[in-house]
C-alpha cells in the first residue's frame, strides 16, 4: 500500500535514474533509507531528507519495522506503527517524572536532529517522528502481535506480563496500568488518568486495524513535486518558536497529519458513554486532556 502524496525520496538513490528530478510514491512501511541513512517519511515540510549518521538506532528500527511487516502483513503493521508513534508523542508530552528512560532518549535525539538555538531553521515534525521511531517500533512489535494483544485484553489483575513488557521496552520500572471506568467517565487513578497505553489496552486492542484515510490512485493522483502550503508554513513557524525538547515536545507530533488515521480513533470509544441522550455526535465538541485522549469532563450538548 502506497502513500497518496508523492515526495522526492532519497537523493542518492534518485541519482541512479537519469532524466532529471525523480518523484517517488513511498510505501507506508518505508521511513528510512537504510543504505544511505536518511530519514524519508514523513518528509520534512521543505521536502528535504534528514541524515541519521549520528543515530544508528533509528536506521536499525527500520529493519525491525520490515520484520513486523513480513510477520503480520501491511494492515496490522500500518495500524500498530502509527498507534505506537502517537502514543510516544503523548508520552513525550507528559512531565519527565511520569516517563522512563525513553523520554531522555527522545530529548537526546531531538537535540541532535534540531540543535539548540536553531529551531526556527531546523525544526520539523518529521524530525520529532524520527526521534521517537525506535521506541515506537519496539511498542509496535507488541501491538501487532496476537499474543500480546490477548494479554492486553485480560483483566487488570492479569496484565502483569504485558505490563512488565511495556515497562521494559520504555525502560520505565514504575509504569502501571490504569483501568478506565466508563460509568464514572474517568480512570480509577484520577491523578494520572491520561495513560495512552492503558487506553490502547482497554479499548484499541479489541478493535480491527485501521486503513489509511487516503491511498495512492494512479488515475486520480499525478506525480507532482509537493509544495508547502501557507497553513503548513504558519504551523511550522509556531511550533518552531515554542519548541523545547524537554517541555511537551510531543504535542506537535500528535497533531501532524501523518497520524490522522489513528488520532481520529481516539474519540470514538468514549462517545457512546460520554454524550448525553439525544446528542448528535457530528455536532459535539470535545474538550480534550491535551493528549488526544479522553475528555477532562463529561461534555454538554451543543445543539
């Protein structure tokens, strides 16, 4: 399955093709050119590739990504990887004391990809995605596995094995599941109720994998060099001015259109429980917790 939007691709690989500039349609499972160590997808807003010579773990994560694809197929892999990237962005937005050692790795990689005091010229959401990519693939391995999905669907008291596996992969020894109480419209631990992994285990793990919102259609989509929209430029500049790798850096990643498929799914499991009787979902406004998760309080009808 291929992405609907064309992009330049790896310039070193493109140099092998004579005849001018090369525009490529990339598959959903291709994020890195492992041969030339370049980040490809999602591409930067200026369509430039990002070198990964200083971050070999990102290149290795692409190889693990391909192994997930070979074992579970493209549909499960697509859903698992995007869900894992979204969860890493949500965790990166939490304070340091609520995260494990993975948080420090994201900060370290972000400072390599976006050097200090250069955010206005070097910032891009694509580089934030590259920063969390190794841990995202590590989580995606669990999310794509039927065995671990079954472990996640067990009762809270029987999840010790899955809980310990998550803690090991995020290097977060204090990680613990929080069970969502649909009757009370909150997690049983009201102080730390915005746990995206608990949300995945309680709700998303029981759902079938999602398909891309847009796919490439050779009859409708023509190969044209992508251009950056004005709205994208404004958003890029706003995030660049506010960027700090140690303060809610994952918020820009959560809002990126690359994660639109799984971001939309974050609302649907809770709508039937939180909407007052007679409220139409299409006309309802949600007040989020800032993480793309559950609302802070039961919303009211806007009709």
